[in-house]
């Protein structure tokens, strides 16, 4: 059995994207492939069993047969860390992970996905570096676009893995704007070379991979859907906060922008609905039309509204939203909390995201040398 430990330099770097694409590549090569998330921080219940959501995703997409107890052996629910520090957790969690790992001994290759950066989990004695060392797996580190930051982050994380005796087999840099940065791959290769870290690939940025659909926004926020708009499957391309004068707000939005605005800011809501109508039904501007109408016709329009604070707009404003056929949902939380919640939705992949999953598979197949990555996988050290 060969194996790789896929780590990252932080949260939301694209580790799940890389995992999906690599597992697909292994399966396409006819390899009996396993997936394991030793330590999970985002637990869901599937088929009555707790498991990390990434394990649920992989099992659903690829029809993996292993039980969740093997794929996702340790979870860290709220309050667990305090209980561990207080000495209330007496089970050897590392031993539980090693037993789960043994389940995959007859596979050709196993992809082990870590949680966050190399040090995450250290508070309970199960950092990514410690777990990778205990399983005898080499690490591949995923970072995201740029030049200085990914190199700095990769080198920093590699140091902790190496301190625990874990070889770093290479790095993958995700969300790279290759059109704006020609030659970026060779720059990253040269930047990592002094540290002995091979660059195993670069994944171009794709908005659909980091941005949710309006339906995901609605489900994730669990708000009251005031109007669905024309297409709940529309992928948003950005988020704006409605906390300024309406004229200035129009300067900051595009056709697929999701606007978060308090439900009682009827000036902004009214302006955005008017802009949406103007964009949907352009007309000749009369000579005496106000300048604001000219601005509305020139600006992009939003994809939808998240109305915060539980403030329900007056019937006339609701009618304008429906007339503009603009997505709108009403939530009780304040704007800051909603913006934070939406940020958490921006990067997760769910089993129902079929278009996104297919895009990931194609993106990885086209941009990563899966055979080379298989080549750096090493045989598991017998327990």
C-alpha cells in the first residue's frame, strides 16, 4: 500500500479540491483507492454515523466501501479540547487512528487528508505532523496563489513536518491567476528549490470552486426565502456589504455580486432593485432623466440580497424585489455574523455540487501530473 498525507498551509487553501481530483485520478488508473481523514473538525451525521464532512463527500462521490469509523476515526466537537486538557479524555486517540489506518492495508493507494496547517491538532497531541509521522506517510503541502506568501507558508509548514521526521514530498499551489502571472510556475519552482521542496503542480483559479450558488447561500443561512429569483443555481462571484450611500454601493457591485444589507436600509434595497430592472430592461434615456438613472444603466447589477437583522422591508419594497426578480432571503442575524457565515460557505464542496465536482476533476487532471504525484507516494510502514 502506497500513501500520501495531503496537508495545507491553512484553512481554505484548496486541500479538498486537490483530494477530490487526486482520488479521481487514482481511481481512473484502476487503483484500489482509499481515503482517510484522521482528525475531523467539521462533523456531520450520515447514515446515522458521525463523520467528517470531507469523508462523507469522498464516500458519496466515489462510492468508497470503507466504514466511516475507518475513514474518519477522530472528531473534535465543541468543548472537546477543554475536556482533553482537563484530563477527561483518557482514550489513546492516536491508537484509534492507527487501527483505522490498518483497515486500508490491502489498498493500492490511500490518500490521507489532514486538517488545516501542520500544527493543527497539537492541542490534543494530534497535529498533522504527529499523525503523518505515526502513519509513516510523506506529506504534500497545499497552499494558494501568490509568490511570497505560498513559499513562506510552505517552508514554515515543512519545517514542522521535518521536525517530526515526515518527509515533504512536494507542494501544490492552488488558486493561481495564471493569465495575470505568466511564468508563475517556474518562479514558484525556483523559490522552493533551495528548501528541497518540489513543486508538484499549480491549479488555476476558478470562481465556481470557491464561490457558492444562491441555493447554497439560502440553505447555509437557513433564512426566510422572500423571492428565489430566476436561478438558484447561479454561482456568485463576490460579496458586498450594503453599508454606504446607494450611489457608492453601485460602484462596488457586478452582475453576480451578492449584497448583504440590513433589511431596514430601504434606500439601498430600492436602488439595487431599480438597477436590476434597468439592467434587465434597458431603454433609451430621456433628455431630462436624472443622473442616477444614467448611473444605473451603466453599472452592473446584483445577483441577490441577504437582508439582515430580521428587519422585514415594507410591502412596497418587497413588491419591488419581486418585480425585479431578484433573489432575496431574510435572516435574523446581524450583518457581521452573516458575512462571516457566508465566508465559511465560500470554499466548501458538497456531494450535491455535481457541476463543481466535475470541474474539480477536470481541473486536476489537466493541471497536475497525477503519475508524478503517485510516484512520490511511499509504501506504508507496517504497524
